[in-house]
C-alpha cells in the first residue's frame, strides 16, 4: 500500500499551521476528507441539487438516485441484508437517540439496559434519560486497569430483565477493541437486543453487521472520511418495523389527514424531513474510498504506527499510558508527569501538531483513572512514521520548557 | 501607569518575540510572578471550571483599588492570568469593569480568550469584571 499516494488524495495534509507542516493526529475526533468526497459534494451543489423522493423533474429524480445509491453502497460495505435497514441520521449521537426514543418506547418499568464503563457520553446520557422516563434500570460493565471490559461481570449482569445492551465497538479515549461478538452472543442468549457504537470502528477495521449479528449498529460519516452531519443507524428489519417512529414530519408518512396519519415504510419511517442529501451522497463516496483500500493493509499500517509511536513514547521520562488493552487500535492516550495536557496541547499546536487533550467525552473513564484528562494521539491511514518522529521531537522540545 | 499604558508595555515586551515557542516560554515565566491565591481561598465558589484547565480567582477591593489573586493547574493559563491581573491590579473598580483586554489579541493570544477554548479564561475575565462592578457600587 502506497501511503504517499493515499496522502495525495487529502489536500488538507498540504496545509501549514503556524508556518509548520500540519501533522494531524486528531483522527478520533474527525478524519480529513479525500478529494473524491469534496468534489462529489461540490458537484452535487453545482450541478445536481434538488429535493428528493417527490419531484417528477429530472434533477429531483437524479438526486434521489444518487442518494439511494449511497444507501446501497453503505449496505453492501457493512454487509446489511436489506438497503432499507440503513437509516440515515445526523451521526452516531443521533442514531443512539433514535433507538433510545423509539425502541425505548417499548420498554417497561423494571426493564434493564446494560452499558459499559468506557462509553462516550453519547452512549450514556440517552440511556440515563430513557431510564428516567420509563423507570428502567441502567447497569454498567466494569473495566479493568488496562482498559478492558470485565466480561465475567457482564455475564452476571445479564438476566431476563435485560432488554438492551449498548456498548462501544472501539473506545475513543483508550483504543480498546471490545469483544463484541461475545457480548452479542451472550446478550442474545437471554433475549436482549444489542446496539454497537461503531463511531471509531469502520475507518480502522472491517465490519460486517450480519456476521456480528448485532441488532443495531451506529456510526458517523465524518469519522470515516465523509462529511459532518451525516451518519447511519443500521437496524434489523423486523426490529425497525416494530419500533414506533422517532420524529414526525415530511417523508416519513404514507397518508396524512388532520386526525390520523399512516407511516411510511422503512427506511423513510425514520427519516422525517428533507434529509442531508449532499451529506448522504458524500458519505457514499467516502465508502467508495474505503472500498479502494485493502482493510488488512489498513490494519497492518495503523498497528505499525501504534507500535512505533508507543515504543518511542515509552522512552520519555514520566510518561503514563492509559489504555493498554491487548487488542487496541491506533489511539494513544497518555500523560507526562508534572505536565498539564492543556499546556502540552497548546505548544504542540504551535509546532503544527494537532492532538486532542481533555476527557474526550468519557468523563467516567477519566474518573476511574483519577485523572482530569489525557493527551490523545489518534492515527488514520494517511499518517506516517515520519510524522510520529516530528511529534516525538516536538514533545522533547516542549517538555523542558514546561518542566522549567 | 494607566491600564492603557500597562497594556502598551506588555505589547512592547512581546514585540521582540517572533517565534511562537519563545513567546510561550516568556508567558510561562510570567506565570511565576502571578499573585497567587491563598490555598485556603481555593474553594468551590472561587473555582472557575474550564473543560480542560481550572482557574481560581479571588477579588478584593481596598481604598478603591482592585486586588486580584489567582491560580491555575495549567501553566500557560497561569501566564495569561498573570498578564490580565498585571493590567488591572491596583486599578479602580470602574476602570476594571470597562477594561476590554484588547492587548491579548495584539500579542497574538486571542485564541486563549475565544469562547471555543475551554480553559476557563473567558469566564475568568467575566468574573473579574463582575467583581469590579460589585465593588464599584
């Protein structure tokens, strides 16, 4: 795999920040966009823009075809059985809220929902709100000091009261890859449904929703080289059919009278209002970009970066890593003794290096480690060892300044 | 010196730095001169919680002059607080309340006072002015 050739597809990587070449290590927050995605969106607004699903005119029909083709591309890529199991959302958070509100409507007082101790706030708060609304109980799978879920405890939490298990595929703050196959199997054994938060997954590993047998899978477009404001909720057909609509409005109806409305079929039942058409089409192109990569090569390259960077960082005095799971993706969360992450992040930025500092929207994880936050470097396919070298050199320059 | 004169003095001091790292080394040095808030005053009502760095601020008024002390867990934040306090300390509540701290953008540090930057500094400036307004009454 030719990384330089991949890099050349991402124009932003040529940018300079404070006069220094950009080193972009904040891919966990959002990835950069390849030219194909940028051009696709530009072309849509330049030559194809029209509202979809309703118009008889040419542009509307072409826009509808492009939008629905994007749905098909995504269906094929993630291995869904039907294209109407792909629901377009605003992103991961929106997808989780959809399930919490719609599937959640079917829950009864005393029912239990299980999440884990390493969830992003987006996979905690909607369930807390649901529990408050419906009188359900939230249970938590604990995490060990390495940042791995304690699955023996999980098995003890499962019971016939468990209606839903919502866990992240890959931790955004620690990089841990969870054994979701096991979690899904064990949950199904007690009749519970499973939602997987895939926000950090599809850009790093191959995901097949039918092989996983998950009931819901949610992700955001902007973290996998696509536009912001668009994402996907995958749900099994039978389940989605049984769920009440989430939001009411245009596109989600079959017939409306002033007293009674019948709802549209999947996927439109869950897509009220004019959707993010350009976003959906752009996301389809992002999946075509993923299709152009060999996922085994992606995994190999990112693991090499992870190992290379981890080894180099280990030599820094006073470094402490957070998230040392046996199975992890290219995320390194760390602190350097005596240094505040905010100071480190600010000075790295002055050297052109973008990392994330803070709690990464996982405050419970930070609480467990008794720290306010970490410095997080998260890599994507276009990052290189040379960039890791620049990062390490920058840290070596910064540390004496901050320790002074 | 008036607030304006003190601001100009800081702008002149920073003019010699054209390298970002040198500039930040200087800010970190300035942080060491920050009039520190007494440990026993570091209570929750004096804590300004940023998303990333925390700031404590105490304000007093003696003989119509504002006296601020502060601290932060991040040393760059501390340096910037030192600059802000240097400008307004010993000034009248009325002058502090209308101070706009424009020198911060003149020396290229406006990003630290932008609302998107979660370091507690925006809230701190607001607190300083509120305290001055209270003292002015």
